[in-house]
C-alpha cells in the first residue's frame, strides 16, 4: 500500500477548498440574480435589432404618420361640423332680425294708431271734437318722432343745399336772393342728423332783364295816303 505524503494531502485539501469556493460563488450568483436585468438585456437586444432593420423602422414611422393623419382628419371633421352649425345659427339669427327689426318702432306707433282709430269711430262727432282729437294725436306723434331723434329739415328762407333739399321748380323773384328757398312742397327729415328724406322745395332765380320793345313798324305796314282827287 502506498502512503500519501503530507504534500499530497495539502494539494488535495487545496483542490477541495477551491471547488468549495467555486460552488459557494455559483450559489451566491444564483441567489443574487435579478430577472429584470435579463429583460433589459432582451429589450436592448430588440432595440438594436430594430435599429438595424430599416424596413421595420419605416413601417413604424408609417404607422405613426397614419395615426397622426387620422387624428387630424377627425379634428378637421369636428371643425367642419362646428362651422356648419355656426353658419346655420347665424342665418337663423339674421332672418329673425330682418323679420323683427322694426318691432320696437311698431310697438311705439300702435298707441297712436289706436287713438286715431278711436277718434274716427266716434259717432256724431263735431268739428271741434275732431279737431281736438287730431291735435292730440299730432302731439303724440310729434313726441314719438322726437324720441326717435327724427327732426324736420329747415327749408323756408334757407339757402338751397343739395344735400338736404330737392328742387322741384325755379321761380323768378326780385325780392329774394338767387338760390333762396321760397316755397316748401313737402317737409324733409333728419334721423340722428342724417338725411332720410330731403325737403321738396322751390327756389328763387333772377328775373330776366327788361328790354324796351323796339319800333319795328315799316313803311309797308303804314303806307302813305294817296290823294285821288283831281
């Protein structure tokens, strides 16, 4: 039988220790292993593969572009629908305004109309009572015009102004300066200082210069008298 030497025993013990240390390190690595690190490595690997694959990159960009275009199309359709609704609402409001723009004016005129109707419907009315009723209605109507900022345009004795007056005739006059209004056929009116109806007027003009009638008699018109007696 061969006896082991001390040097051989030491070598065997050293190998056993190294093997034990390696096993311990392997067990420690397994215990400390983090699965997320493996996932990160896989993801990084996939990213590297995608970066290396231009077709996949183009497909990805195309998909993103399609999604973006779809979102913009939906936004445009919403905007178009909102615009159409706004146009319809604006058209309705415009039509309503055109139909009822004079509502306030009509409401103010109706009481005057009612008073006139009552005045005309009175039986056995005298001239004086009718005159009083008409005067009352006239004052009421005048008050209405003042409230609405309607004023008559001055005419009689004023200098003709084509922006406010409409000439119907010219009459020669020695008493008035040329262009002076001497008659008013119909009143004109302002609305908030703007002419809404010009006054219809007659203005003066210079009379023609008088000339002495010339003596146009001729000898043929007044022939000489012939004495026929012998």
